[in-house]
C-alpha cells in the first residue's frame, strides 16, 4: 500500500491527544488499513470532523474503494487530482442520482449545520426525489393524516378472527339446541 504522496502524508499529527484519528493513524502505521477504516467510519458517523473524513478518504482510496473515497472527500471538502478522480467514480457509481449520493454521505455530514456544498447536494436530492426528506422515519399517512402501524393491523386481524369464531360458535350452539 503506497502512502508516499497521498493526502495522508500531508495531514498533521494533531494535538497529542489519543483520539480516533490518532488511533487510526497508529493502526495504519501498523499496516492494518481495514481497522483504520472501521475506526474512522464509526467515528465520522457521529462526528463531522474534516480531518477524520480526509483521512478516511485516503484510506478508502488506498484500499481501492474510489466511490466511497469520493463521497467522503466530497463531504470533507478535500481538493486535488486524486479527489477529483474519486468524486467522479462516486458520481458514476450513483449514476448522478443526487438522492443516492445524499444517502451515501455519513450521517454526521447530513446533520445541520451543513457545508454549502453538502446543502446544495441535499437540495438537489430533494428536488429529484421529494419523498427523500429529513423525516424519513415518520410513518406513512392516509387521507386523514393519521398513520397506520403494526399494532392497528394486528388489532384488525384479531377482531376479524374473533367475529369469525363467534359466528362458528353460534352456529355450533344452534346446532345443539335445534335438532335435525
């Protein structure tokens, strides 16, 4: 794994604290890029840290995952020929579908406050697919504006079963009472 002229070589070592970025650098120096990738992926899901995003992009690039490196470098605002190539691979893989590109960004980057370029991507994603909004977790609604959930479906199934069993029971009891 060549590391000579990449972005990793230009990123400083930090303030001496042993944070996730420093841990990832130590792991990289030990030759375990996959562990560094996993550490950084977990960290950038929660923290919007441009240094961590840039390092993660370098790790992904060195591992040959150009589209993911492009997404992460885009989120970090990194620049350079390697970044341009990786971002082009990301766009090609997503077929320039802005909704797909938006969802491929780490969660921490999607949260506010957002960088201008990330906000522009979000707006294009919303314009392309209005259903792809921030409140994706809200349940689907019917005409009255009330959502249907699993408990309601189960309640209706149990009610129907009760009615059917009540009818069968009534017919059985009537068969015992009325002969023939």
